[in-house]
């Protein structure tokens, strides 16, 4: 068994390389956010959300605590602090035979953390949208 997708994901998190992020996603990837009601479909919107998350959550305090690996999936538990709020969550990643990510689900706790992520991600995505106009 190889976990090259997980290794690649760790490299993306460490480098914040958006081009590598985009290249790691299947065209029909599904992204499930803890703060968006419906799943997001497609690599463009998934890359946008994950790039924003890399900016918002991936600060000096970000670390993966645990990993659970399956043949074509992984659960990665993380912890970070944003604006003094401790955020604990998991990234649930599934990939296809080519190693491309087909499903990415993020779950976060506690409620105070969910609210903070909602606030910060909203700011980041609005800024991105304004810059693209």
C-alpha cells in the first residue's frame, strides 16, 4: 500500500503551494466544509476553499496530531489556534486510483472554533472575490 496522496498533502500544507494543491484534485472532487451547508463540487471551488483554509488555519500553531489510513482514504486530526481560539478538527480525504483527491471533508470543534473559522474564511473568500473583480 502506498500513501503518496497523504504525503503529497502534507507537502502542500507545509509549502502552501497552490499549484500543487490544484494538481492534486480530481476534476469531480467533492468538498464538504464545516461552515457551508451543501457540498461543493469540482476542482475550481474546492481549490478556492482549500487555499483559503491553508491561509487561515495553517499558521505557526498548526499541526497534525494523528493519522488514520485506509487503502484509498485518510483521516488527519489537526489542531491550530486562530485569534486565541483553539481549533481541533479532522480532514477526511479520499482519493482515486491515480492518487487524485476525490472527496475532502473538514470537521471542526468546538462551536466557538466553528464560528471563528466561519468568520475568518468568510473574510478570506470575500477578499479573494474582490481581488478577482
